């Protein structure tokens, strides 16, 4: 990634961004990979790809801390891209949180209903009450 290239080789890296769908003062590239890190939710078969996804998820929090620290200590040249944040976040905070989650079958008998996560995932089946406690908005 651009960050690793810049921090390990001393090279100057430019990330190009057309600004489409950006709020003033923000960049789309900064949100390009937002979303879930849920390798088991992808229902990947056991193997190299699943292992890579699980390993990537395991190191993501450390990577986020590194990015936040670099942004917090950015010189004026980079700090100008750090705008105000919602939700009480400091300008350099990305808002990453690891709160777990769950995967639900779409309907009885679909491919998801027969899928089981690998034993090493730590995943457990939840009953109706447990699901509603985690996600009260589900109907």
C-alpha cells in the first residue's frame, strides 16, 4: 500500500483522487476501503485465502493505530487534509472499532444456513433472544 511504500522506502508517494462524492475538504480515497473485516462472513472455504483474510484482520487494529499516529504527527503539508470529524473523533482518528458481529442465513435451506465457520473462528450459533440483544433493530 502507499503508506508502507512511503514509510519503508523513503519515497514520496502520491495518492490520486478525483474527489467525486467528497465533502469539501475530504478525499474519497480515505474512505475507499471502509467496511467490515469479516473473513468468516464471506463464507470462504478453508485454505490460503481464508488464512490470509484472518491474518489481515488480526493485524488491522495495529495498522490503524500506526495510521492515526502518523496523521496526528503530520507536518503542515499533510495536516491540511485532516478536517473536522463527527462523533467526537479527533481529526486524525479513523473511528475503527472491533465490536464483533454475526452472520445470518437469509432463509432456511439456503447455502448460508448449511455453512459452518471453521472451528478456529470462535463463532457460535445464537438463538433469537441473543440476536435481538445484539441487534435490537432486527425484525
